C-alpha cells in the first residue's frame, strides 16, 4: 500500500502497535489517519508514524486511552512540516503542558484535545 493516503480504523479494538507499525512502514505517503476508539494503541504507534509517514496531515486518535505525551511529541516534532491537525482525547495521558509547548513551537499544527 505505498500509495495509500487515507486509512480509517474507527473502533478497531484488535489493532495493536505491531499492526500499526506495519501499516506505517508500508504506507509512507499516508496523509489522513483516523484511529478513534482503537484502544490497543500506545505511544509506540505514534512514534512509528513519526518515523515512517512523511506526509501526514491529519491524525485523529480520540478514545485511544493509552496514547500520551511522548507519542504526541514525537509525532508533532517529526511531521510538523505537513501535519495540520491532531485530535486526541482528554482521557489520554497527554499533559496540558505538552499541548501548550507543542502549540507554541509549531503554530501551524492544530492540536485539539476533546
């Protein structure tokens, strides 16, 4: 799937970091990724995306309870040239200070905590 640009995995309870890392490696031109409700993902998934997906524009990870500040930081720092929007749950382990710091450093990236 090297040319795949959009993936929606809404409510996919069985996806893990291992699976999403394989997707990230195989889809370097991924632009839009919706992971809402994928409860098996951790920061490892966001780190894999930051390493392998060079064209990301939108990532939505609402209700992914094990995503936190390290993963969000890696993603935004690596993809800030193309990344436009990240949506993440308030229930995630993302610290408010991390969101503020990233928003100041990368003002072109909209980080929405819902």
